C-alpha cells in the first residue's frame, strides 16, 4: 500500500494524513474486493523493516491500526470477512495483540472474504521461522529430513491453508517485491500501477483484476 507519504506531501500535509487517507482506502478496497468476488485479500500493512521509521510515524501507524480494529470489527463481521494476521505479532503492543485476537475470534467462521493483514511481516523472516520449525521437528524425530517437501514447508508458513496469491498489485509506481510473501509468490502475476495508495479505489481494483484476467498463466508449461 505504497504512496501514503507522497499523497500527503503533494498536499502539504503531514505523512500521518496520508496514512489516515490510506486507512479509508483500506475500507473501500476491502468492501470492493468482497463485491467483486475476491476470496482472499492480503494487505501489506507494516513490514518488519517499517520499525526503522521515525518513532512518531510508527506511533501514528499503530494508532491507526487500533482505530481500524475498534471501528471496523463489526462492519467486517457483517460483510462476512474473516480476518487473519500474518507476521511477527509478538513485536506489536500487547493491547493491539489482544484486539487482533478478539477480531480474529469474532470473524473466524466467516466465509465471504479472507482478509489477511501483514503486520511486522518480512518474507525472509517467515522463511527463517519455517526453517526453525522444520529443524525442531527433525530434532524431535517428528519428521525425517527426506520427508521435507513443498507441502511440509507450506504447512509451516503464516499463510498455511491459504492459496498462493494469483495477483500482486503494487501501487505508486514502485516495482519491487520488498520482502513480501517470497515463497507464496512463485507464480503470482504482478500488476504495477502509478496510483498512490490513498487514491486506490473500487475502480482501480476492478481495472487491475481486468489486467489479470487477460494474462495467460502457464506455470512453466507450454500452453497449446
Ligand atoms: C507505505 O506508504 C504505507 C505504509 C507503510 C503503511 C500502510 C498503512 C495504511 C494504509 C494505514 C492503515 C492500515 C491498516 C491496515 C488499517 P509510504 O508511507 O511508504 O508512502 P511513500 O512511499 O509515499 O513515502
């Protein structure tokens, strides 16, 4: 969800104003995704590298997260959204962890849209966690090294049980993967748009889905 800072700068507003507008875009896009038939939506809300931002900005972002969870929990539930958080949640403040637990429990049985929000998330960090879990299981005799395959690996990712993404949309003209879902994106289609995240809306999502629909996916095979 890139471009909040630039959106604010263009309007001579503080970066926090861009993040606030970004939160409104989150609301609109979650609703639109459900309406457009998207079953899984993952938003990169805060990366493990974002902790390096100035303390005030981290505080603003965490404050917005608290507001979002408090104000939107019921709406998400009514929309049939199941919330799931991926990332190193132990690094988040205890009250945010408690809020996340609460909203995840409230929405656990919903089936219209699974909304994953990546918080304090890093793709390499996730892969290291999987390596550790597998090593521990090998050491405990629960799995033989030869039995480690892609399924055993996937089962230990934060995203276990969730299909790999079909489409990645990156906003604001950036064209990098930035440590996001590294394992899961092996065959993902990438769509890069110039739109800054706060301006990304239902039409932007729909346009990106149209671009995706015209892509031919071969997964390394030859298609006749
Ligand atoms: C990147 O834009 C954006 C972020 C690091 C934060 C994303 C947060 C939100 C959209 C707010 C609320 C989120 C949730 C999940 C409720 P940037 O700050 O790097 O912008 P720039 O590249 O223009 O500087």
